[in-house]
C-alpha cells in the first residue's frame, strides 16, 4: 500500500531531539539534504535510512539520482534549480519524484520532470530569502490556482502561521523550523487535522 505523505522533513543529520519528535508525525518522510549536494556524508545517509526503515518512514535524497539509486531511497527531491530529467525506465515502480518551485515557470519544469508533488516556496518569511521574495498566502494561492499536481507548502512554516495553510490548496507541508516551534509533547501523534484544530 502506497503511503499518503502529508509531511516532508528536511534533514542533514539526525539527533536525539529530531528522533524523539519526528516519530510523532503521521504520514511523514525524511529528505536527506546536505548543505553541499556534492558532499554526501555516507554515514549520515546510512543512519537516516536505517532510522526510516525501522520506523516505516519513506526516505528521499535531494537532487542526486545516482545516490538515490545507490542507497535504495524511496524517492528523490528535485530542488528548484535542478532541471535534469529523471529516467526511471527499468527502475522500481514505487520510486517517487517530488520537487520544489518558486514560480509558474519552475512549476512547468517540475511537471516535465514528472514530480507527483510540487512544493511552492517560500510561503512565509525565513532567513534564506529576502522579504520581497516571500509569497504570502494570497500570492501562493494565485500561483497555484490552476495547478493540477499535489501542492505542498514550504518555507518558514511554524506553529504561529501554520493554520494559514488551511486556506491554500496544499495537501502537505514541508518543514524544518516547524519541528522546533511546535509543541510536540502533545498530542501523542501529530496529523494534519490535529495540527489544524482550533
């Protein structure tokens, strides 16, 4: 049975805090995203993959298809600047391709790359982007108005702005900071519906 992913968590390594809290999220996957995509840490990849396998969490690699095949990942995440086509001919059918975009032009590139879920970013402010590049909910909704793919909200999502995702077409959330800002002590399991409760 194919897992219905609702949460995407970006990580370069695992620590006790992440391990303690990530397992409380239902329908989640982990995307290994090193700070330097050309410098993949073998030990960290193996560590994350073992954790994912143990907890029945899908495991993705960022941008590097050869490494995704080498480590037998469940899928690949194609960042917005990655315009390479992925040839899955003869490869396992359950392999997933997801990607990110900042605008409509990049969206069409991700469609050509056969991404089943496309993350649009940045919806909220974070230190990675200047203020004038932040989309906000209104612009996010306008850009995705005619998108047919599954939409994932990405960028600056935390417990304070999380409920604004409800007024978008997003069916999933990608995050780093949410794990640090959300009170993961309760409820015992965290679902999309649980996060949006009043």
